[in-house]
C-alpha cells in the first residue's frame, strides 16, 4: 500500500489523540469524516484537513478515496461497524475493546483474512518500543510466580453517575464498564506476554443498574496467578509488576503506556526506556503505518491472535460476574 487514506467514525477525545499523530506521520492522512452530527463532522474535518464529511454511513463507505476506516464509537457498535466496513472492502482500525463477544471477534477476523484486508485493534501496547524491551528482559527474572497490575483513574463521569445521570462509560446498554475500559489494558498486557489464562474470575464493584465502576480480575496460569485491578471510582499509583523466582520487573505508570521497564535481580538493577516521546499514540500511529505500507499482514494478523484471547477472557469473566450486555 502506498498511502493510508483514513476515514473516521467517531469524534471523541481519543480520535483527536490519534489524528494529532496522523498529521505528524508520513504515509497516512485523514481523507473523510463520518458523524451523525454534521456540525461535529465539519469541525473535525476542518481541524485535520479532511476533504469530505458524511452523515450517511453507506455514502461514507462508498468513497473510493478512503481505504482505511478508523472506528471510535461505543463498544456495542464496534462489531456491526467493523463488519460493514470490511464488507465494503475497507481495511479497519477499531478502538479497544475490539468487540464484546468472542464469536463476533472470530467472525470478523475470518472475514478480514478472507478478503485480505488489514484489521487492527487500536491498542498502543502492541506497538510500543518498551513492550519489546519487556519481552526481551522477561527471562531474567526466572519462573514467573505473581503478576500485579493496577490502573485506577477517577472519572468525572463517576460524579455524573452519583448525580443520577447515565454516562455511556458505565452503561451496560453500551457494552461498557471498567473491565472493558481501564482494566482492559492490564488484561491485554497479560495475554500479550503469557497467552490466554486457564481461568479468569472477576470481582466487580457494580453501581445499581449499571456496569462495573471498578474491580479485580484474577487470572490463573500454569504455575502463577495474575491480579488485574482497574477503577474509575478511585485513584492511586498505577503500576504493573511481574515477580519471578530470580527477580522482578516493575513497569512505571502501568500497562497503559509502559513508560519505563525496571529489571531487578539479586545481582543487578537496570532501568530501560526506549520511548523518549511520552505520547504513546505516536508509536501506535507510526509503527502501524510502517507495517501497513510494507504490506506486513503477518504482523497485523499475529496481533489479532491476542485480540481473540482478550475478547474471550473479558466475555467469560464479566458474564460469570453477572455483567450482561444486550445480546448476551
């Protein structure tokens, strides 16, 4: 592929983070915007130089100028929008979480491969230089025994919830909740490093009538246990620690960004950081663009193996915890 010509669906804060880096990256540009609200679409297009604005999805997907669709909408819309874009012959980048059901995820991955299209879950983790550092350094700590992850960030939307409002981020009708949001990053990093767990049990704090506002996911592997904590109703020190028989690895700022990797053994204490730019989306956009422009389908599809295991783990654990979405 010579150039990524992006069309966006969605206009939230994450879209701006991505498009800021699209503007700064060669080989990718914004070509079109779809929005249910024409004014929002025009504002986004003007800010980032898109030529077309659509309020009709079919017309948007019929634009031959667009060869990649970027989806950043509420979780339960992802499956239908990804499928529609793939069937229209478009490559797709979709924000996490990819979708809410393992059956749907398998269908979408199979469709992308059948049509020889790129399909990407937009998780910065997989594209970060420090993720490669982490994988390289992991053997130094010996046999892993415990994994401890925490991502807690108090949300202003929790205040709205306490006032009786129903924000999308806590609404089960949108496929939302903390496990599908902040704690997702802990789960993704675990599975990217260690594969799918043998079992996963979620212990959530559930606001009446809503999804989870915080909780702890316990994942069991052969020989070790992993604890993933996520919260949108508290805050604390975010971190990720892997403890082995010969030492430990401490990840500064946690799974969402991997700001530094500290490796401590009985004979050494080293800190690594191959990410001078603190903007994690810069690495996602730049490295994804490189893979696409070199037609590296194998690397993209390999990441989808992780996505499939993450979707399956999230689905099974939330259902056992009594968190149900439409269609469950």
